[in-house]
């Protein structure tokens, strides 16, 4: 499948999932339900890009999907930008001070919350990493940076993933609006599954590349 067709498919799926996630929180405030919907899709796409590599270690069928990581990463970034736009328009009112100091969950007034501030700073660092990785996700960047330079940047996806998990954890479990968020339990299960999958892929890789006794003697 060509790159354009991949982008069309991934973008269509992104907006379809956003719509589903939005209606799954129909009891929420519209602004929060919508911004969380875009954030959920971004998180899902990031998770998929992170697990495709380890999964390909277990079965060659996943190799064909490795080339989709570029489109998934780019649309992950686009969904994050939608998420950020809705927050600035509907909650921060384009006042950066609200993002830094914090907003009272009940009154909507400025109210310093160090956890809120830290989580948002982590979110912006994550955005920097995500946009950087998205911008270099093309053949032209490979030529400019060289194979080793490009691969070094791509390896920063692990740092990005950890930052996103920290940011998401705060807003899922420590900064709530009184409404139940169905994502809490699936989030914990998925994070645990990714941890197990990555270590299993590492152990499998070590076993496959370990020289056999006969070869060592030769």
C-alpha cells in the first residue's frame, strides 16, 4: 500500500476512533470529552508503534506492519495537536499562565497545583519529542542526518513513551472531574502487557543470537 493510501486509512481511523471515544464519555463536559478523545487516539497510536517492533520478534506476520509506524507516528502528533488546541481554546482560554499554575477542578479559577504544573511540563517535553520524531519521519531526513543520526533520534521514542505514560497517569488517576473514566483499568493492563512484551522480546532476541556451544569451540 502506498504512503498516501496509508495516510488516508490511518487518518480515517483516527477520526472514527475519536468519535467513538467522544461518545463513550457522553456524560462529560463536551470540551473535556472531546480533548480526551483525541488524546486517547494519540495514545493508542503511540502504543501500536511501540509494540510492533517487539511483536515482529515473535512472528514474521508483524513485519509487514512495521512500515506503518511512520504514518501512525505522524497522525499521533496530529491528534495531540488537536488535543492541545481544544484545551487552549476551551479551558486555558489562550492564557499560558493557566497551563503553568493550574486550574481549580471545580471553579475553573487559577489555583496552584504542583502536580498539574509538572504533568503539563512533561506533556510539552513529550510534544517536543513527538514533533521532532514526526518531522524526521521521511527519506529526506535520513539523507540529511545519515543513517546513524536518524536511528539515534528514532531511539528516543522510548523516552517519549515514558514521558507520555507519566503525563497520562496524572490526568487519569490524580486529576479528575468527578466523572468515571473507563480508560483507567485498560491503561494499567496495557502498560503491564507492554512491559512484559518488551522483556519477552529482549529475552527471545538474546536466545536467538547466543552462539551455540559447537560454534564457540570452533
